[in-house]
């Protein structure tokens, strides 16, 4: 498809889609809790609907009344053996977190995804779950889905994370809630903490001391009301577009600003972006964001901030192509095992449009500023690559044609409609 164009900046106000990470977890916590959970502002995108489908297949009653999602909690002890293979679609979050729940169940199960998800590595989750006593096997003995889970009881562990990954941490936490004893997780770097926060929200007990997390098994969680804030990962595309396009004056409403997720705000502001937070909502950790066009300068991005912006790095790389100087992104090996190898895909597609990006083993070197031109690009079936390329197209005079735009439906089905309302 031919991507949208504009001669001026982004102007107006927009409410971005609900947070994907919190939407996934709200379904999961609702399912394993006792009583009813009502979810306001749930993200009805393909990935999150995969989580809904999986828990329905596990016997959980979930209804959508058009406004809210209502989950009738089954508790850990009343999930049912699925009749068929559980389908996680394209959602790595669904598969990895659900493995932590399935590992401690008394029944056998099997979970698979689409062709893309079935190429994503799962050993990083299966390894620690096996250490807890779980019995998980990938296809033909590999680390790739479909994953077969043989029901068993779990024991607590002390686990030092070799990588910073909220998905791996969350899978262990879900398993730990079912395990005998006290589980300790030591993070390599702090990653998004939605799972820890929701354990507390649903009435559980968890201790977090810097990078050390402890949680005991056998806890009873209780259903809650959850209001999902806007997803800063979806807001990221507008943050960058408005920063780069002349005359932009943009207002993004009620965006989640949990400190474990706001690395993109820190990086863009360090690069010189004009972004303000107003109207902070403490209960839901959200705020309105006001963005105006401003010249950007290069930055060096690495270390402990990477887990706080891992999903936003492709669009940060785009911003760096228009910044003065050379930007270095390092310590971002996790980008290689997302929906696609996002290091290679980002560099390849932006270079097609005139960028000057070199790939490294753990990131990119981006030389800027470089003018971008039209061309034919590909999302590689990755929603974040597709949306990043649409932002890039706003910076070109010539047309940009995108292959596989449907990938964007994974997290933001109305992206093109929302963007067109601002140009």
C-alpha cells in the first residue's frame, strides 16, 4: 500500500490505543484470580485477543460487552485441560507468559503460534521453568514452538536472569505463584514491572528490592477492576513524527508513564525533543503528553535504559537518522528475537529510503542527518517496523510503498486512520 504523506506537522489531540502489556496481563491475572475482574479500555488488537482465546480454551469465562472485558476468575486450581492445541497467534507475550502458568498445572497441554512465532526461541523461558521442575519440550527437542507441557508440581528457585526480559521474568513469576516455597529472581537490569505491580493489585504479596524480587507460592489472588492506560509503545510513533515534522503541535491523552517504560521519553528529551507531561494520573501511572517540533542531536543509547525502551528502538533509530551527529545503539541483542530481527530489518528498510545505518552485533550506528526519499519497503510481518516506516514516509517527498501493512493490526488496527486525523 502507498503510505500517508503530509506537507506540515502533526496537529491536534489523540487518545492512543490501550497498553498492550497491561492488556495481556489483565486477562491472565483475571483468569487465575478468584471472582470477577472488569477491564476498562482493553486493547482489542490481535495479540491481546490471542490471550483471550487461550484462556477461553482453558475454561475461563470471558465476555466482551462492547465496553469492558469481564473475566470470571477460575483461580490456578480450576483451569481446565484444553481440548486442542492452544493458539497464541503472533503473540510472544501470550506464549511466554502462559508457559509459566501451564508449567504448574496438573494437566498436559500444547501451545503453538503462527509461522513467525514458531520461529521465536523459547529456551529462555523453558530453562528456568525446568529448573523449577517443569516439563516443557519444544518441537523435535528444539527450543521452538509448538511447546508441549506435561503437568507437574513446581518448586521455588533462586534465579539470576542472564538477560533483561520482562517476558521471562513474568513467566517465572506466574510459575512461582504456583510453586512450593519462596522464589527469588535477580534481574540483570530492571525491566518493565507490570507483572509485579499487578500481583499487588490483585491482592498478592511480592517484595522488590532494587533488582531482587521475591514471591511465595500458594497465594490466592482476587479479581479487580483494571483501567488500562494508553500504550507508550504506540505513542512512540507520534512522539517521533511530531518531533521531526515542522509546525507540529500534538496532544496525546492519558499515556502510560510507568517509569520502567519511559525510556523513549528520556532519550528523545536528551536528543533535544520538546515533550512535556501534564495532568499526571497517579493511580493508573498515566499522563498527557504535549509534543512540538524541535531539532534533534545524536545520542548514545545503551546499558540499563535498553529494557525501558526495547520496543521503541526501531522508531528511535528513525529519529536518529534526522539528528545531528552519529547515534550509537548498543546492548540491544533482544531486538534480534522479536517478531523479526529488528536490528537488521530497521537498518535494511531505512537504508532503502536513504538512511545511513550500520548494524552491529548488539545494535546500530546511525549517521545523521540524512534526507529520506521514497521507495518500496517491507514490514517483514512486524507491526513496529511497519508503523516506523509509515513515520519515515511522512519525511519524504516521494511516495513510499509498504508491503505487508496488515502486520500493524497486531497492536494498532486503527493506526492509519488515527494518523490521518492529525495530518
